[in-house]
């Protein structure tokens, strides 16, 4: 994120997620579990011109410093995203997202015959086979999921 | 060598682990043929078949009884009432309190993995939907080892290679042994690309054809599978395909003398009864070998000290 963009609508404290693939901002919020009903102040900027991606989305979450493990899951749909932790208008920490080896309760299995798509008391669990491109394997039925991952967000 | 708590998929087996199961099965063969044993005396095996597979169930039951243990069964009526009401997780927790190990067959893929997460005792997967059936693969490998040779093997997998989980799992396991694999199927029933890619990435030589005559002279093992009528919308097309994949003694005349013919059974028309009396037929040996293989797994999972 450039200094200029930060100054457009700076936040005092919180987290700025930058370099989200254009069109994926709302899915990022979904993965983070931030919905209209939560009380966080959230700004979403979509289709901003960006040298790196052509166009990009930006999400700013005020007064909340997102933890590494909650943020890493967004690498599923926005592998180039960068996380900026803001304190008193300053970027105090900047990092990239890195997909963990296992994804729990984020993506459901696309196999309709999978036991994880029933009312059994289990959570969807995916092993990350490769990170780039993202290739997931259901822990239960071993079905692979690689395309249209956003369609299967829980 | 064998440290597993459950037997769920072939993917979790290393070659060393497969070898140790095969070795133990071989030493248990006399007991599988009737020699008295009390190795698992006092142990109880629960057989939870949520869909019918009488033969697999009987094979497990035989294996347990030959080792001196006993079995409890989920009747078909209970299976269907469970399927409607109680969760599988709860059923497993309850039955896990009665038995020393659980064998499960269930129509949903991944159900054996779920069972293993809730069971206080070892779980053996006897088939989960279109998913895995590892004991079938292990008995296939055992048959090859006993009746042919697992090293430098050239094998043809014939029939429905698209939907047949047996052949997917077997092909994967054979890749651990560096086998040369010929995939022989009608074009519409070819093995899925992802599975072939997985085999090639392990250095396995894979050859694909729809004509068995191309490979019959070179192979050591001919593994036949059933081509299901339902896969073909056009009955005439099915007839044509079924005819071209029907094994006869005349056809076997082209093969090596030592060739063995395998089939997971039941067969329909793909092996004519006249093949049964050729020296190549091994499919009935193969089904028997399911007993020592399952005995070996039961013993490995349930311990049993008094041998
Ligand atoms: Zn699944």
C-alpha cells in the first residue's frame, strides 16, 4: 500500500488488507467471519487501480488487529494480499498471507456424497496439497478442490 | 513396522507396511485353512454394514472366528433405522464401547475416517461409497505375491477403470512396487487423468489402450473387472463393449504360461466359465486370500498376545 492510499481514508487503529484480487473483498470478509451483523467498522474499497494486480480490492477493519492464523486463510482466494497492522495511523507491522497446511470450517467439500456434507457433528477439513495454485483435498473423502474455491466458502 | 491404529485408505500405507501385513498373512494361512487358534480369544469384532456386502462381511467374520474371536453384527433393520435417525458418530461411540474393533461399510465417502475420529477402538474400512476399500487392495497384492511376483511386475487392469475404485486403489499400491501398468478399457471408461498423473509422478510406467490383444503377450497378471450395464445409455453399445472384453481360454493361448487371471468377483460375463479350469485362473484363490489378509489386520490392530 502506498502512502497516498493510506492517507485517502486513514484508520487510526486496526488492520488494512491490501492487494486483494479484484472482486474478492466480500469473500475475504466472509472468510474472516465479518458480516453486516458484527459491530466492527469496516471499509471496503473495490477495483482500485494497482500496478501489481491491475485492479485490486482493499479491506480496512478498524480497532481490530487480525491475528496471523485468521488472516492466513484468505490466501485461499487472495494469495497476493498483504496485511498491515495500524496503530495510531502508523503501519507497525506488514506481512504477506501464507496458507496453513490445514483449513478447517472455511470451505465445504464439493462432493455431494461426502460424509462432511451431512448433519454429522464434524467440521469440514481440507488439507492444503499445494499453495500455488491452491489445491485442497478433503480429509474425509479425499476429493480435490482447486477451481471456484470461493463458491464453496461456508 | 506396522503402527497404525486404523485401516482407512491405501494412501496411508507405505510399502514396508504392506509388506509386513503380507508377511503376517502368509504365516496365518494355516489358521485361515482351519488350524485351531486362540490368538484373539475373548476379543469382539463389531461388523457395521450400512449397505449390504454379504461377502466382505462373511470374510471378516471368518477371519475373526478363525483367530478364536467372536463377532457382533448390526442387523439390516437396525442399519436402516440408524441411517434415518441417529448420527453415525453416536452409533460409533456406542458400538465402540461394546467391541474391540469395528469394521464399517457405509454409502457415504469419508465415513470410515469419521468413524475413526469418534471410535475408542480401531476402525477398519470395508468400503465407503465410491471411496476406499483397502482390504480388497491388500488381498489383491497378497494374491499377486503368492501366485505371481510383486517385483518387476507387468500387469493389465481391464474393464471399468473410470468408476472402479478397486482398480484406482490397486494401481496406486502397485506404483509403490514399480510395476508396469497397462490400462485396458473402452474409451468411455478410461482411468481419470488425476489418478494417471499421480501414478506417473511416482515413476510408474503407464500404458493405455482399448485393445487387450496389444498387451496380452507381455503381462504377468491380468486383472479383470466388471463393466456395468448402467454406464452405457445405449444397450447395443454395451453389448459390443462387453463382448470385446470377454475372456476365453482361446484368448489366453496368446499369453505367457505363467500368466494369472484375477477378478474381485462377482463376475458376470467378462470371464467365461471355461477359463476356470485353465491353470491361469486365480480368482477363487484371490477371494480366499481375503481371509488371511483380514486375519493379519485384525491381529495387528487388536494385539492378541497369546500366539
Ligand atoms: Zn469430502
